[in-house]
């Protein structure tokens, strides 16, 4: 019997591992479809930022209540997964609670901590479900929050609640079985939280309890594997992506736009400065970004790290005054498009700009960096917006008419307004004459 | 102030005398052409004169940094502007630049180095704070602001873009006024609506103008002065105040103007 369950466990592990590895490879491949950008510098600063922002949840604490509830789930996730180690060893070796004997009292303490966290996770998930579906917190809606994103968010919370109940059921029935002489279950000591569920199961026969305990065990471990695969299709991927995302995030001042070196080469040639370059001009595919593959890999990684919390959109001045721009939509569209390119190869006549993101959206951006500042995992929607604008202006020449006038004013008058350059220093004369009056 | 001998030397004049200023005052397009912001330029120049800072301006040799072109997506135009400005600045051997425009500040400080232009760039709020810290600007007791409520509007390009939040507040604190914060301030400060080249086009369709949203928030503080440190913010907030018909009770002022006023320079 044990032999059979060991084979079944190995099979589950292999199948789950296969699908997980396949998805990781797909997502990694999609991210690497992006253009290169060097983020190999300032390693200690990057490590520090990752520890503070991702591991330490620093930016979450701008909103205290969700930060606290999220922290419970996060710590629960990290700590309860230690127990998964025991699950895997038990499953492979055919043992039952292999750590109980060697750890003794420490095992009891650890399990009580796990149970406390399981209850805390249930509590947080319930509050989160209420915030989404009853209180209808504003940032969880918006044009990009269509049926799938909403369902995805609710599914994750419900799955987490069910998984936690599986642990508690398993522990409750296990505790009763320890008292049954015909079961011969290893002593674990009292597990306080699941003990409250004992009355529910006490009337069951020993066989019934063993079946319930085993079902809960299998449900929990298969549930965790299934969940791991599910999140690769879900916004919930942030639990992994937050770490590389904060590590590779931009460390320069937020106001700095990256220099387009391919443009510099051409401008230098036009101005005749910097010496005549003997290098032939590099093949430039496109100025700016039209499709997701024109973006850099950090932009694409950002899109997989987004958990659609909406803090960016909530802080966006354009969005709050009714414009179509939503930074969260920029990230979701980018992810949807790069996923699509990953599947179809991208030769479908579609592009990120036009089929997903409109000019009206990107034109509404004030480049104020509120979205970048708001993101708890340092996603940079502004970088994508500005690259799309570059494409619109430099490849399509289809900027709004007033911007074209501004460009020509700068070209001819060296100021964005139509004033003659000879008037530029008039204020100094005014100053002297005014003062004489 | 006896202003007949107010000096606004240009780099060209200084160079011809073989002199080098301590700092170049980068006036910016708004500071040169916009009627409202010219007052800020003048106020700042008066402070520089009063304190005796050896400064110079580029005069007609100054041109747009290229910021709005770059934000709108025109990288070519930006780089053309940047490279010709760098040629002029390097030609004069400029080391230190002060500007009253956060957009010029951001571009000169963060974006010119990639094109070979390396300068120490400070915003005028930082420069004024230095002068106050050094005791060179000392606002007289009860400089007319005592007891008045002032609120400071963070410019995105000074604040979030460059993490300058304290300098302008330190300058305002020297006025001995009551500094009150808006609900959204510092890292959470709300944009005036003009950044990212929005200054140069109409807003996209929506249900409200951003500057009205911000002006309402500023008015909620009950301040009689909305202080700013950016020409675009100044325009947007002044328009907001006009829209709300509050011109008689609320003023939008640059921090340099407030210091100049407190120093009796205007």
C-alpha cells in the first residue's frame, strides 16, 4: 500500500516538475525576447534594494492595513513551505511525519507556528475577498480589470484558504488518530489551532479518520504543486518575480530618460562633432517601441512581476481625472502581448501600440513618476510609455499637432514657444529700466 | 534696493574680461519669455546681486535644454539641443549651474552626462538653502510672512524625479511662516498636469483638469500662498486659482520671490 502511494507521489512530483519547468522556460524565453539593457552594475546596491523592497516589503507599508494583511500571507507562505519539505520526504520515503521523532518538542512548537500562520492566512484572505467583492476598493476596478483579472484574484484567495483548511483538517484528524490505539500514529504534541476542529471529526471511525487525514495530506501537496503551475499563468507570479524585478530595477534618478545611442551617432554625424566615425552606422531596426519585442527585457520582466494591485493607476494624475491612461493597463497589455508573441511568433499583423495600447493613452502621461513611486515591486510603466512615444514621433511622425509646433519652435527659435531668440535676454533690460522707475 | 547698479553679466562678457563666475544661472525658456516667470528670474537675480554671488547668464546664447522634445518622444531634437548647449557650456568652461526650472535641472543634471556634458547642477531651492545655511540670506524678523499659511507644491521633476523635498521647505521655513502640507505631498505629491510635455498641448479627454484637482487640494489647506519652484507648476496652479476665482485671496509664488519679498528686494 505504502509502496503504491510512493510511486503515485513520485509521479505527481515528476509531472508537476515537468510542467513547472516548461512554464519557467517559456516565461524566461518571452522575457529574453526583449532588447538588451545592462543591469549588471552596482550589485550590492541592487541586492540591498531587493532585500528592502521585495524581501522586506518596504514599499507595501505606504498603506498600512493591506501591508499588514499581505505580510501575514507572505510570512505564512515562506514559513509553511518549510513544512512542504516534510511532505516531500514523507511522500518519497513512505514515512509519516518524519521530523516529529527527531525534533521532539521543537516539532510541536514549529507546527503551532505553522498553524497560527495558516489561520492568519485564512483571516487575511477573507478580508482581501471582502475588500475586493463587498467593499469594492476602488483600485481593484478599471477598464483593464475585466472578468479574468477579477476571477484570477478571487481564485488565488479562495485556493489559499482551501489549502490552509487542508492543513488544519489534516492536523485535527491526526491528533485524534494519535489517541486511537488501533491507529498507532506518532505523537506530535498538542496543535492548538487544529485542535478546535477536533469535535467535527471525533465521531468518525479510525478508518474514516485515516482516509480523511490522507485525503487532506494529498489535497494539500497536490494543491501546492497545482498552485505553483497555476501562478505561472496568473498575476500571482509576483511572489517569485518581485525578487529579480527589484534586483534589476532602474537605480538612476527617476527623472532620467535613457540616452538613445543610435541617435547620438547620427546627431554627431549631422553636427560634425565627435570625430568622423569610421564605423559604419549600426543597423537600427526601429526608433522607439512599436511592439513588445522593441522593449527591453526589464520592461518585459516588469510585466510578469505585476500583480495588478492598481496602486500605480490610483496615483496616476491622468487616470484620476478621467483620462484613458492606466499604468496598470500598460503593464497588463505588455504581458498579454509578449505572451501572444511567445505563442504565435508575433507575425500576426498586430502590435502593442495600436492593438493593445492607444496613442490617446500614452499622450495623456505627464511623466510625473507617481506610478513608478507607487509600485511595491519597482515596476516602471513610464519607461514603456516613453519608448512608445519615441516610436510615434520618430517613426510615424504622428505626434499631436501642438507637439509638432513645439518641435518646430525649438528648431527655429530654440524655445518651445514662438518667441524670437533675440528676445531671450530682454528681461535683463526690463529689470534695469523697471528699477529706475 | 538701489537697483541701478543691478548686474546681469553674461558669460561672453566675463570671458572677454578673462573672468570665470562661481555659478552659471541657467534661466530657461519660461524664465526668459513667460511674463509671469520672468518675475521669478528677476527676483532670483536680485537675491544673487544682494548677496554678491559672482554669477553669469548665457543671455541670447542659451537655448532650450530639449526636455519637452525628449518627453514627447523626439530624441533627435533633444540630442541636437543638448549637444549644441554642451558645446556652449564647455566652451565657457562652466562647472556649476543653478536653475529655477526643475525640468532644466533634471535634464542638465541627469541627461547631459550621457552626451558628454558634466556639470554640478543645483535647483535654485538648493542654492537658496545654501545661502541661508551660510547666513548670507537672513530674513528679517517678521518679514511680512509671520503667521501666514504657506503650502508648498512639489514639482515632480524636483521631487520624485530627483528626491529634492527638503531644500524648498527649508527655504520656506526661514520665512517664519506657518508651513502647511497638502494631503498629497513629497513622494506622493500630485502632478500639476504640465509635465511630460503636457504644457505644450491640450489634455486628453477626461472629466477634470489635473491642475484643478491639485488647486482644490492646495486651497483645502487654507494657505494664502501656494509656493512652487517650477515655471510649469506656476502656470498650472495660477490658472487653477483663476478658475476658482481665488486670485484676491490666494497667491501662487515662487520660493525666490518669497525670499526677495521678505528681503525687501521687490
